[in-house]
C-alpha cells in the first residue's frame, strides 16, 4: 500500500511538472489570460460533445453523429491551440478576471452552436447560436421546432449544454490552475453569484472538485428517481441534466407535460428546488450538518416565497374555474417552482391544458413575475437576482425609510447576526439598478421590434433571469421563433448579461470604451 501511495504522489508531481512545461514554460507562448481560460473551457466541453455523439451513434432516429463529431473536433482543435499557445501570468487583476469570465461564456456559446448548425436541425448559424446561448446560460428559451424528430444525440447535446452551464464552466476550469501556480479563487468569485465568496476548502482546486462532485451526485440521484417514476434511461438522464442545472430544455415539445405524470412532476419539483439552493449549504449538509438549512434565513425565505405564490396562484385559478382544486394545486406548485428556480419546464399538455401559466388568470400571472425576477438562492445553479439580494434590498429600503423618519438613528442592514457592510450594499443596489435599467431598455427595444408589451416585458425579464419561458406569445407552450432575428439578438445579450451577473459584461464594455478613448486621444495628439 505504501508503495502505491508513493507511486501516486510521484505521478502527481510528474503531471504537475509536465503541465507546467507544456503550457507555461514554452518561449513562444503569448501571455493571454482570456485566451487561456477560453481554451480550457472549450476543452472541458469536448467530452460532452463526444457523449452526445455516442448517443447519436447508438440511435436509429437520424445520422447526425458526423455533425456532432465534427463539432467536437473543431472545439478540441480550437481549445487545444489556445491552451498550447497562450499562458497566464501570476497576477490577474479584477478587470482581467471579469474579461476572462465574459469571453469564456461568449466563446463557449459560439463553439457549442457548431454541432447544432452542422446537423441542420436549426438552419442558420444565428438560430443555432441562440439555442446555444440559451443552453450554456441555462436559460431554456428554444427556437427548435419541432423538437421531437430531431436526432437524439443533438437533443442530448442541448441537455448537456445546460448541465455545463448550470454549475459554470469557469468553476470547472479553475481545477487545473493550481497546477500552473496561479490562484483561481478570483474566477470562482466572479462566477459564483452572491455578495461574498464562500470557500468550501482552503485550496481552490479542492473547492471546485467538491462542487462538481456534489453536482454530479445530485444529477445521478435525480436520474435514478426519474427512472423509478417510470422514465427510460435516456429520458431520465436527459431531464436530470437540465433539472440539476435548472435549465429547462427537454427532448419533447410538451416538456414535462409529455409524460402527464404526477410522479415525474414531483421528482422534477424536488430536483429544481435542490438546484436552486446554495451549494455551500448542500456541502455542509452532506458533511454532517443537515441543520444548516433551517438556520439559513435565505433558505427559509426561498421556500416560503415559492410555496406562498404556489398556494395563492392555485386558489385564484380554482376560484376562476380554470380547473378543479387538485389540478390547480398541481399546476400552481409546478409553475411556481419552475419559475422560482429558473427551471423553465412546462407541464401543460392536451390532457392538462391548465398547466400553461401563460393562460392563467391575470392575478395568478402577476404573482409569477416577482418569482421570475428573484430566482433562486445565491451560490445555486438558478438565475435571477437571487433571494439574498431581495432580502438585502428589502431591509435596505426599510433602514432608509427609518433614517428619513429619524435622522439621528443608528440603523444597519443585518442578515441574522451579520451586519451587511456598506460596500456590499452598494454593490447589491448597483446590480439591482442595472437589472431594472436593462429590463426596461430590452422591453422598449422588443416592443419597438413588433412585440406586444406583455410579451416584451416578460421575455426581457425571463432572459435576464435565465428563466426560459415568458408570458404572452412566448409562454411555455410556445417558442422564441415568435421573435424576429434582431429581437432574438437582444434576448441573447440579455441572457449573457444576466448569467454573468451584469458586472462581467458591463466591465468588458467599459474597458473597451476606455481603450477606444485612449486610442482616440493618442491619434489626436499625432
């Protein structure tokens, strides 16, 4: 045993040295933080493409394995070249970190669209790109119509994209950074949403590995539960990927409504709720401290808001004779959970038309909008502004009103026993302001491009919150082909902005603007 341990340690040391020599010490390598991280992200995407290729190869529905294989090959070559000819320096300033995160997501979206485009399932590249952006941002808005009949491998790639995007490709990428002697905690901070970064282990690589191990375990548990509920292996795995990642893609036009099964819906509800909870809480719970859930005010608020909306929406639909009480509760709970976690699945079908929340009573739909804005907990796979930020802003407004009434009072925003510092308050307030401004601008642009106000506003909020379905013409039984190409370009931008917590994209834009101003000044001096 001692000999085996010694050999393993020597092997690990050899791998570290080889990686260092291969990727860092080459004299022709160019220092490019963005290029290197994008390259790593592309390489991590290749196994998912190969898995989808195998699924297609084993299926008799279509012959898209060549398209999927070509996508994997192009991605492998692109990622390999970037990693081979770029390197990281020891110091990564904040602006570079945000640029790496933003460009990684953009690069992944472009390459993720290749298998979809090569297969011909989505026609033009811009349509395939919309589907890919929706996938890697775990949004769930689709332009694939009809979904059924498309090759199983292509459909599985849609599911895998959302699984990758749920936890975050950058979190996976930082597992290799310690081999290069470069700290990766700043990348996790930029990727993991929330006021502060909560490390699970002293080493960044350990944190990332534990997050992904936990994520994989949750995915396997959901898949097993779905098989027990009656789904095939393919359907169980496909929906487990997007349930754990709170993405919303499904291989069927009717989404979860295809199965018309209360048991399947129950498993999906639990899966989405678990995905919308902070993975820090999950890790502490599985590490022997299950009481951590009850002590979290964010967790309590998360469940309270979702189930309160579910109850009131169900009662409103029942009182307005949309369906009987039992069916109203079934649809109310599923609809509130799918929007409160940014899951984006639908359970409407010909046997259950009341599952279409775009056809609910106006009062019930009004209750759903706050869920679309708020989303899940910080540090989860869910989108939205996050429950913790909603709590902070509510208490911030209360303190502000108290200070107006009593100017000399000393009042601070507290979460439990913790006092929220002023810098965090300013960051949360700034993000909320950016969210509101982005939603307003996107709504106006979509309306100017020909959509009605309800569809425009709900689609803007849905894209920013990575929700998937919206209200109006973009409801859960429809798709985003109702929008024109310019409108879909706007929505793609909103998906990326929302997924990257606004700051990454906006800092990249600000940096580009400042660089152009500096160049303009230099040219004027000449």
